[in-house]
C-alpha cells in the first residue's frame, strides 16, 4: 500500500511533525462542510443524485434525518467482515459531525458506525488527515497547503488542476456519502479565503 493510500485509512496516525504547523488551522475548517448542500456538479457517473431531501427517518443515535445512500456505497465502505450484514436495501448516511453512526436503516435496524467503515468520514473528523476527495486521495490539509503556497482565490477548477481533487469520478463507491466532493472542495476554498491574513491564506 502506498503512502498516499495509508493516509486515508481510518485511525491512521498523523505525522507529528506536520501536525504542529497545521493543527490550529485545520481545526478552523474541519466543520466547513456541515451546511453545504450536496453538489451542483457531480463528477461521478452513477453517484447518488444531488437533490434528494433527507429521508424522513432519524439516526438511531442522534435522531437527525439521514441522507439517502445507495446499497453499493455502503457495501463498498464497510469492513470486509461486515459485508454480509449489509443486506440488499439502501441506507441513510448520518451527517451529524459528532455522531458515531455512519449508515443506518430504520426498517431493518442495521447500523454501521465509524469503526465499521474502511475510510475516515470527513465530516466526522476534526484532525488531519481529513479526506476531501476520496477518488484521488486528497486531504483538506493538502488543499489548504496548496492555497497557502500558491495563493488565493483559486477557482474550483484551479484547485482540481493543482491537487487532482474532485476528478476521480468514482464517488459512488469511494466517497462514504456516495456523492461528489466538489461542494466540500468549494467549502475548503471559501474557508481559506476567510482566514485572517496573518495565517497566510490571503
Ligand atoms: Zn447520527
């Protein structure tokens, strides 16, 4: 497994040297995605639709309505030894940042938490590495560092070109939400633009 892949593994240990510089900055942007609607422009064919409303069924832990997610996404995300527990139905994706539940289905009672899935779920993580693009394995820190190095305000397309984020097209099976990461990339760019200049992002 390459270094690039290793940083996406759940509970991977961050490099202590890198953490010193970035921890404070990263904390500021770790919740940027919360209020962002699913993508306006999806990069992956077959990825879950953009305009679906919350499903009307609440997370068994936090009670907040989940976001529909296809069976194939859940099947791709859970640990190999849990795949037989997935069943055939679609699930809901819990978007509450501090809730450990990732997928749930109220009818069957099936539920998969953070420790049941293979990747770090970006909106439930507060420390680097926080994945943004799962297809090409680009983290929030890498995008921020790119902006720090080469300046603001970059357009989404520019960041895509510089980092490779949001160009994988495999969101349905790589992104735990089954959705395109473009809205998350945009949120990271917007957050970087709002950062005080003394932190170097403007
Ligand atoms: Zn929840």
